[in-house]
C-alpha cells in the first residue's frame, strides 16, 4: 500500500476498486454486450495499472490513462459490478465515483 500511496493519491482507491471488481472471478463470468475493443482497452489499463503498481509508468513520471472514454470505461466497469453482491457492488461503484475525475 505504501507504493500505491507514493504513486498518486487516487492509486489506492483504483487498486481497491479493481480488487473488488475481480474478487469473485468476474473476468471469467462476464458476458459483455458492448464493443470488444472497449473490453480489451479496459483490461489493458488494468494490467498496466497492476504491472506498474499505479497509474504512472514505473520507469518515469509519465501517467497513463485508458484508451477509451470515461463513459466506455464505466460501461465495462458497470458490467463487472453487476456480477458482484450488493455490498461489494456498492463499494466498487463508490470508489469509481471518487476516482473517475471531473
């Protein structure tokens, strides 16, 4: 958690959100009706986030962002959240609201 805190203020919340979203194997259960490219870009961001332990590249001060719009990202996130129980779903969506930005 220290590394997440040192990377950027939003990183611990993004990390917690992803941990909740994928806690019950939603990746294997998801039937996403939207654009497959949106799903791919969502997962690419998640992998990059975990690989760098934050939303900055590990070898410099360059921040990276998903290659889809906030609305497209949220659509994939919502699809995952629907597979969670009520409390976990609410917490994941609360974290999303806190980190999605202006």
